[in-house]
C-alpha cells in the first residue's frame, strides 16, 4: 500500500461518505431553523475535514508499520467523529430551550 494511486482511490471512496453522512443526517433529522441548520452543517463539514486529515495521517502511519487492519478500523471510527459534535450541539440547544 505504498503506491500513491491506492491512497487516492481510498480517499476518493472515503471522502464522500465522510462528508455526506453528517450533512445528510442534519438534513433528515432535527427541527432547527434554517440558519441554525446551516451553521450546524458548516461545523459538521469542518469537523469532517479535520477528522479526515487526522484519520488518514494515522492510517498512513499505521500502514507503514504493517498494521493495515488497524488502519482500516481507524478510518471507520473516524467517520463517527463529526456526529459527536452534532449530538453535543443538539443537546446544548435542547437544554437551552427548556
């Protein structure tokens, strides 16, 4: 997996899922106003970008140490990180309403 073409293919399939799942979740679930939803989407995209950079940095490092399976687990787990902030923001908004 030292070939850059392989990593480009992995990123090409990973990035749409990593970015679109949180955005789709925000579109489908929730009763926020349009401006709050746009702010949450912007935050989710920023979180997804940061977590994707960190995930691929760790994955490449792990692959260099011959831990390919662990690298794939890291990539999958980091797909969940944008949802942490979404849930945290939703809870804060709900407690603010009450």
